[in-house]
C-alpha cells in the first residue's frame, strides 16, 4: 500500500488576511515575489531593497509554481 497521496480535494476558503498573521505573511511573500518576477520596480533602490528582503525568504521557499483552477495534475 502506498503512503503517498497523489491528489487531495478540499474546499478552498478565502479569508481576510487581518484575521491571521500567517495569512498576512503569505500575502506579503506572494506580493514580494510578484514584484521581483514582474520587474515592475523601475527605481533601483526599491529593487535592491526587495532583493534583500527576498534573500531572507528564498531559502525557505519550497516552490513558486502558479496554481491554475481547473488544471488537474492527478
């Protein structure tokens, strides 16, 4: 018997981030990642500050895939 779960299905719950510090942290990390990959910072100082922040987070990021509803991988 396998101990791996190839696919889990559950309801997605949306919540205001003010209700959870962990959700606020996830929002902040997603926002920072998006700013860096989009290249929208034209000010080199802002870009450098964001890169310094990301340097603290990056070693802890497991993956940066984008989930698209309706596309199943299982």
